[in-house]
C-alpha cells in the first residue's frame, strides 16, 4: 500500500483504496513538502504539496535559497535559478524535473520567450512536459519569471 493513503488496513480494489469496514474510497493524504534547498515561502502557502502520486509546486521566483537574494541577473540566469528551485522541491518530495507533467511559466515580457525556452530546453533535455508560457505585466519584486509545476512521483 502506498504510504500516502490512510488506514493500516486499507485494501486496494480495482486501483482504489478502500477500508475493510466500508465500500467508500479512502482519499490520499495531502502532505506539505518543505526544503531549505529552495526559498522559504513568503506567505501562507507550502513550497509544494504531495497528493497521491503527484506533487504540486507553488510558483517559484528566482531567489537564492541560501541567501534569500533576489536574482537581478539576466532572464537566462533567473530561469536557471527558478528551475533549480522547482527541482529542489520536487526532489524533497521524491520526484524531479524529469518527472514533471506540466509547468506554467510566467514571464514579464514575451520578448524574452526565446531566452527562457533555451534554458528550459537545456535543463529538461529530451523530457518535454506540457507547458504554458504566460506573459504578464509585472511579477513580484519586479522579477522576470515565475514557474509552478505538477510532477509525478515515480
């Protein structure tokens, strides 16, 4: 039985965990993910949440987790740092960028799409998850990029 399911006596029937005392399915636990290898949350949210065999990563900004410094580098440098932060959270939850299913990339100027796409391709290699790039006027702290993700736990 997957450790994310309630009840030490739960049983699996047709892919759904149920209690031996009821035919109602048991819902997977919602487990917060926290790591010092990614920036600490600045508000009322978790870095990530594991639910069943999925991890949901909150939007990550280009912030150095060791110093808390906000990257003022090029958008390529900011993109690399954000993807490293996303990967750190995924790894803390038992996954990685190579198991991402969907990423949403928010950029402050669509003119930077090629630069973001180049770093994204370098870091993800042959893995091509679903993705949306959303141009937006302004991101928190005046930064150039934010990424959230959904990944499978292998």
